[in-house]
C-alpha cells in the first residue's frame, strides 16, 4: 500500500494545486519512488489511498503498468495512516504487506528496504519498520525516532535529546494487527507502541542516502543532491 491521501500542509502553497504524492523530485513523482521499489521487489498489486486532489492521483496511477493499482477512496473522510490502512484491508487481503509513505525514499542502498524487512519478518513479529541512521538523512530536521538493539528491538526516543534512527517511511506488517480497531482517523503510532510492548515489532536499518521531502524548500535541495550523486539529470532541478 502507498499512503497518498494526506493534505501535505507543510508543502503549501505547492499542494494547493498539486497533491504531495505527485510533486516531482529526481525527475519523477514522489509516489513513484516507493511504487518503483515495490515493482522491483516483485509486487504485482498495490493499493493507493486518495483524498486531497484525488482525481490527479487517480489519473497518475492509471498510467502505470506495474504494479497494478487499486484505489482506496477516502474522499469522504481523511483517516490518517492507521485508519487509512484499516479501511484498505478488504482490498489488501489476509497476507502480510508493505506500506509506504510518499514523502521519503532512499537511494544508493546496499540492499533494498523491501528485502531487509522481508528477511527480518518471521513468526515472532507482526510489524517490521524500515529505519535509517539519522546521520545519513537529507531534509530531516527532527531529533530521531528510535533506539534499536542488536536484535532489532526498538525503544522510543522519549525524553532523550536525540535518537540514532529515524523511521524511513516503509513497513512490512500483518493485517491482523488491526483486529478489533474502529474505523476512524488514527495514527499507526498507538499500534506500534502496543506491539513494541508485546515484543512483536522489529526494526531494520537501511544504508545509502535517505531523503525526506517535507517542505517546498526540500524539493530543489533534493533535486540538487540527487544530481550531485548522479541519481538524476541536471535538468530536473526545480525552483519552488
């Protein structure tokens, strides 16, 4: 699943007319970064939820050939990350699945995040989060999200000044973690916290360069960094 329904408020005024998932960096729409990674991992079917400027997102994904796209319509009510996934479960099915945000992606990894999560996913966990070392992030101005031990067990930053890992915007999870939850707007954070307490959540750390594209200023900065890394042609640099 690709979470593409958000309002993109920090991206205004760009998102007044263009939905955040369709903002281009490195020569392609933000939502195409995770969709392309899913396709490379062998995913043949993806669910995309829509709300803000939904018709533009629908038109964009209709032009893709792989993976095949199914729309989860949230135009009546925006449900946040957890609620959005819960609403989409009838389209997803009973098997474990990937879910990704559209404002972050990684380039230059030794191994794709999809592969890292799949390797760590076993009968003892319900969710694996892809993390990234905070020192290798671009466009991220936070203090980090998690501490992680050698077994992949996670602890929230809490009152610490800084944590070494940031959530990289992609997870592998079982649909059963939503059992008994009410369909309403809610974040994934309470679900993660419950699973951390139960010992049913793990993290894996990727490498390479991780980009968070959360503000208008980050668009041109990301383009410029990708050009320097040889990951985008020089003509893509935007001025927003």
